């Protein structure tokens, strides 16, 4: 099987990830739940993971790195910490349902969308500048669109938020591991990311980088301040109720080590070359509409396309039957499709990782040629 669905989950992992997860099942319990060697091994691994994440993502104190189940969990924590009924929030036109649905669930939230043409970073920044006024309680933006790979100008959006005194939440689901991400450099309130995509960790892992006051979603045991009934007022305990996913955290630590050793810049450069190869090949196919940024720096990791007269989901299924894994449809991001004008059809999305080979892309293009 040729795997081109890394924007959902990176299937190929460094071998050390699975080994570490298996080792944790055999040799770790939970941090803070005992002084014996198995609990202490878990505590060391959890701290090492926080420390390395802090190093990679511009966090001053490793305790500001909170473990979550995924980026959706992290975004819910961030959004619930900042947004209340009656508030006004500005979001980009490229947000995932992991942002829009929590805002809808809070209720009575005015959501303003900073819309603009696909791959136009100047227009995106101008839209945020128009909408961020004194009534805005928070700004939320994805760093990279999960549908089109559009790299938004997060550094400039962050500077705008700092100048206007508005807290910023960044969804780094598609950027962590291949683009620079910095909680302190951006001055963001929160940065959310999954462990199972560009960080090459196991599913069921994620990180929330915190620089603002937090509000728990779950309450329960933390291994600290057990006499009091309120959740602790310090991180990470305040947001980490219950037993930790130590196999996931141990695997994530190895994924982070892989990213540090390989280097996000090197990973990005390799992925860009694969996207160039893919876009050029698809453009030669009759009826194919390829969503490739004119400036390659405005796109990362993901390439969407559609074919005139062909249903995207049927095309995705046909590729699967021919041994090529892609994703087709709306990708849990109808707002992004509405912004790009593809809501009626969706797209077929091919996405790459550090383990994707040029021969994988070549095989994909050959199968596309046979289908069309």
C-alpha cells in the first residue's frame, strides 16, 4: 500500500516509537501515583517528553506543556479557557471542526471569519486586521490548512494580536514537526498539536502549550493536593486529571527525538519536493484541478485536487482498491472548502511525511493515469 494520508495520521513511524510504547506497557505505571520504580520511570519519561517539547516549541517552562488525547482535546481546553457565552471570536477561513464545533457548543458566541482567497497570505492578514476590534475576546487560527496545506501568516497574525491585546490560539496540527512553532515567539495564549501526525507519535496523544490561565475540562485525581476538592491551580496538574497514557507519551518522546534529529527544516524541504513532483504529474492529467500555491512557501505537506466529472470519494475509493491510500471528501473542515469554493465537491487529498518516497508519488501518479 502506498500511504499518502499523513495529514490524518502518519502511519510510518520511527521504529523507536513502537518499541518505547511497548516498553512502557511492560515497565511503567503512572507519574505521581507511587514512589516505586515503575511510577518513577513513568515520571522521568513524562518529564523528558515535556522538556523536549518545550525545547522544540519555544516554551519557557516544561510544566506549561500539557498532555492531551489529541489536538481536538487540546483545542477544547484552550477554547473553553478563553471563550464564554456572549463573547466575540475571530477565526480564519480555514478552520477545522475541532475549532468551529467547540465554539458552537459554548453557545451565544459571535464568530467572525477572516476570509480571503486560497494561498493569499496578505489577504488573510488584512482580514484579521479588519476584524480584530476591542470587542474580540480571542483569535483562533490554524497554522496550516488540513485541506489545502495553506500556510497562514501566523507570525504576523500573532504580532497583530499582541498589538491589540487579544489572546491567540494556534492550531498547529499540520505544522508541528515541519515548520517553526514557538509559543513564546508568537506570544500566543495557547498552541495545540497532535502527537500522531508530524511528531510521529502514537494515536491518542497530543500537546497543549499554555501561556494563559486555564480552565479544566476534566476533574479528578492528579496525584497532587489530594485533600482539596478543587483541581490544582498549577500546570500541568490542573489539566491532567486521571491516568496518563504512558505508552503514548513514551512513543511521543521518541517521535519528538526523531523530529529534533532529522530537523523540521529538512523534513519540510523533502516534503516540498514531493509536492512539486505530485502537482506536476497531476497537472498533466486531463480534467484535474490541482490546488498548488504559486509560492511554494505558502503550502506545506498537503495537496488537494479534484477531477471534472468524477466524484471525489469514489475516486479515493478507486485509489484505495489500487493500493494507494488518500483521503477524499470534506476532511472535517467544511469552512475551508467554503472559503476555497469546493464545498459542493470536496477534494481528494494526498499528504506526505518524512517517510514518503519519490517512488510512492510516482506510483500514485501512475494509478491516477490509469483511472482517468
